[in-house]
């Protein structure tokens, strides 16, 4: 860290209430939170809600609720303001507008009256000429008197306008926390850019600078897609003579299977925290997994709780390379957390999933039923990566047995074997004769059939499993059938006889 480290560390996460909490935004929030907590600093939530057309109902609450679910806390926000508020941009217009006027008075910004049709026509002409689209200064070649006369006439006619910042002809450079030294020439940024829209709302690149300065933000960690915004923001810092914070731009997140940038249009990956909550992922596991997207701790360990992440966090280990979002890795991380979590808590969450899926009702949950369900769930635990996964595992065997006509081609092939009728008859006879219908006794009966027939391995086990459970694979067959019960097991098998 640089001289900024001598100040009280203040970092922020500033979501727009335009939708639910995305994985990429959750990572931004987490790394800023880790930065603050590791250095005993402050983590601020600020709401960037000036894009009124895109804001969605309940967007702000959803963002904060999902951050809290992940286990993050914050020192200042709209709900717990400090001395730097308000914390919603829509409530800060009286702060922005005088500063826009100051830039106009200094000649560093100007009113632009070009219509959207004019701008579109210019853009199309530039593309046709193989030029990079850019804004063309509308007062080029005009004297100060001519400009003043034009603007006076436009104001008299009450023509709509935006305020644009006059881009200097220079190069902007900074030492990025993640990427190292970066320099970008202002001429590559598309010309003079809008700082205040026609409706009087400030644009992102203007408001964010004002907010960060006035809230004394010392470091800004954000996604790689913001690199091109940084020179524009440095222009505003320079125009007001303010000290800029340190910037750090974290690597893109890519789909591990395709290698392409994670896009909200990519339907092969669930990308919103709320979706993982619904599936029954544990918040500790989600936090753990997100922390590994573009950051690598020292050592080989990959499972960390929140305190361990705070202690180990080192911004120097934020990766310049793209972070791979791997569904299988996430499932593995969550499985590790499930295995080591309080099992009563895990069972309660899985029981909630069964109720939610209408496999059982709350009225049916007697003490005996709950104990039976606990045993059923325990049989499948090794194969569960997230709690809702228990539903498709237990449903076919214990709640909604599929018919014979639903077998897969492989299962039909196993059941068509010439020895199958004989095996099923022997199986039923032995199950009926068992004094106790226990897993041990059932497995003993199957071994007796193996000894009597000489039929071994899958040729024996698969037909018995398919007939009794309608599944070619699954947990220990004896345990499953004990839970299913003698009468139901025999009835299932007899359907194939």
C-alpha cells in the first residue's frame, strides 16, 4: 500500500438497485469488505440509484439482504448513516449540482445541445468511415461571442441539454493495486463526455468521484470493466484539485467450461446469489467460493471461514488472470461445508426443502416421521452438494415411485436378462421369510441368492436394485430397502414378475 495506508482505510461497495445481487458484484463487495476488515478499516454501502429508468422495486433491499446472508456487515449505509451521508445518490442532487455549475464557470465543462438524432447520425458516419465512434465538439471553430449567442438562443427556446466535460489532451496514469502501472491517453476515450444528463441527474463517472471524495474513500476495488472509467474519473479529481484514491481492477470472471466472460445471458451458470440461496447452498460456502475467484491464498488450503479469510487476505495476491467460475468447484466447496456443519442444522434445511417441494406437509411431521426422514436423508448425504439436491434423490424411491415404463434404455436392458425372473422370485421369497427386515438381513439374503445361483456383480445387483427402487445406482441397497419397508419393497419387485 502507498501513502493512502497512513489514513483510516475506507472502502465502499456501491450497487445500483437495478436487479438482484450478481456473483461478480458479490465478489466486489467481498473483496472490499476483506480489505477493510484486514486493515481495521471501514466498509461503506452506498446506493447508486440515479438511473431511475432501470431501478427495480425492492432492488436495494435485495442487494443488502443477500450481502447480509453471505455474512458481510458494514459500518455505514442508508440504514445506519455516518457523517458522510446521504448514502443514496438520488438524495445527493443538491451536492452534485453546485459542482457541475463550478465546472461550467471554470470553462472545464459546457452545455451540449446536440440531439440524439444528431449524435446517432455522427456515429453512423464514423462507423462507415472506419473511425472509432466519438463525440465531435459542437462549438469547434466558433468564437466565444458566437458560442454565447448560440447558447443564449438555445436557452431562450428552452432546448434540452446535457453538460459535457471538456477532455484534456493528455495521458492519465495510475499504479493499479491489481494490475500495476496503467496509462491511458484521453484521446482514446471517445471525446467530451456527459457529466449531467438532460433530466439533471449526474452520470456515474461524475457522481462516483464526488461521492468517493466526500466520503473520504481511500481505496476503490472494482471489476476490470471499470478500467476505461478511471481516466474520466481522474479528470474530475484533477479539475477540483482533489486527491484520488488508490484504484484496483480485479480480473474478469469467465465460464470455466467455455472460457468466455461471464455474461448474464449465459444460462449454463446460475449467476445470482438468491438462486443459490433457493437451492440450499450454505452462505459460508458461497463466501468461501467467491473469495477464490481471482484471489489465491498462501498454501494449498481452499476451505476458509470468514475469520480466516480476513486474516489471510492480501491484495497483492489478487490475480491479473481471469477468474474461472467452475460449478463443480462450487459444489465441492459447499459439500465440504455441509459435511463439517452442524448436522442438525443441515437436516433442518433439507427437511425444509422436502416441505417446500410438497413431498411432506408440516402436519405430517410427527416425531416418528421426522426420525424416519432423518435416516433417509443420512443415507444420501455423501451424494449431496447442496440441500435442495436431496429432493430428486429421495423422491423417486420414497415418495413418487416411477412406473415400469419410465426405465431408461440401460435399465430396460438389465431387466430383460433371461435370469431376471428367477432372481426376482428368489428375492421376494427370501424377503418374505426374513424374521427381521433390516439392512443386514437384506444384504445377507442377496448374498444367499448369489451363492445359490452363481450370478455375480452387476448381473445380480442391478436387476434387484432396479426392481425395488427403479434406479440403476444409489446408496447401500440394504439400507434403502429397510427404510422403504418389507411390504412396499416386495410390492415394487412384484411389478416386474
